[in-house]
C-alpha cells in the first residue's frame, strides 16, 4: 500500500483512493467536506468513513457510464437478463460485485453505449474529453496551508498543463440536464463546493493555471441523451470556497479533539421556509 507523505499525484485504484488509507491520519475529500456541513454533520461524516457502504445498484449505471465515456474505471459485466427478479440474475449480479466489476443488465449496457456515442458527437464535450488532451481519474493529494490537514481529489478528467487556461471537466449522468434542473442539482448536492475544491488542489500541485475553470458535462440518462456543458459564476465559486474553508476548519478541530458532534445537544429553533411563509401569510394572515 502507498504511504503518502508528500503532496502530489499518485497512481492508485478508485478503491484505494476512497478507502483513504494512504495518508497517515486520513485526508478530506470534496464529498467529505460537504458531508461535514449542514444538512450533514461531523458525526455522520465519521460514521460513513468508519462504515463503508456496500455497492448499490443506483451507482452501477453511473460507474458504467464513466467507464465508457472516460475510458477508466471498473470493468463491466453485461448480464444476459432483463431484470433482477430471478435468483439466477441476483446471483450473477452479486458475483460480479464480489469480483469488483460493475453488473449491468443488457438493456442498461446498450443505454450507456448510446450515451457514450452521444458524448463523442457533442463538439464541446468531446473536445474536453479528447484522449490526447489529458487523463482520467488521477489521485491528487495536497495539504491545506491554513490547517495543515491533508486534502484529496480524483477528477474525472485532468487536462495536460498547457500555456492556456485550464478547463477541468466533470461528467455527471442525470435525469434532467437542463439549466434549470441541473442548477437545482448543483445546489442540492453541493457541486458548487466540488468545483473550487478540485481547482484549488490542481493549482496547488501546479497542474492547472490560476484562472482554471471547472465545467460540468451533464448528460441525461434517457434518449436522446442530451448533453449540457455548465460552468459556475464567480459568486457561486466564492460561496463554495467559503463552505470548503468552514469544512476544513471543522475537520481540523474534530481531528485534533477526537470529537465528531451531531446536530447539537440543545434545542435547535428553526424558521418556516420562505415559500411556506409567503403562502401562509397570503392565505391566512
């Protein structure tokens, strides 16, 4: 097993990266930073780190799409079944996962093949993910200057450093890639924290220019598998960095004290959501 004591790019599998055993004492990822802050909390983060979750079907499709679009990731085992209702299908699925490969039903595999083909036909998405322009799934480790804590990221695609502005793409399969719907996903899943997290680590390792930009390649999972390349404005990135800073400070405190608090030991008083307040005020007051 690799032991990381210096910032840099390391060759490791996705499993090794997510196990987070390479850095003595551990490191913080973007998803971990988001889990530490509301609506999550340190106790949830610590539990999930100590109790890795087994593979779930909900993630199989995304892993397979990444494999065919990016050319990297676990192998795919195409199962000759229409569904998982039979014991034979369930056994084949479980055996595939035990072997470390992604099980897909035959119609699901055809679906991700068609999605990958659409990506290759999209002028901007295909250029961002051109094989000669960079490499997929590299593991990057750095130290936060303010706290000294280790941070890590594993971008879907890291372009080679050139003299021009660095464009870091991130592939997301989604139900709705429209601007309106994906904006909600960015807010709900904290993707506006992921963007500056990845940019800042890449810049710290001299892998990207100071003006680097993070672009989401959102693709719908149903025909015609529409693609939308989406960037974030400066204000959203500023807020994402502020949340990342708060998460790092909290992570440092919890790591040093060994205390990973939950939602608090005293009552939490909450206010009615704005939309509900307006509704009730208009209708009843």
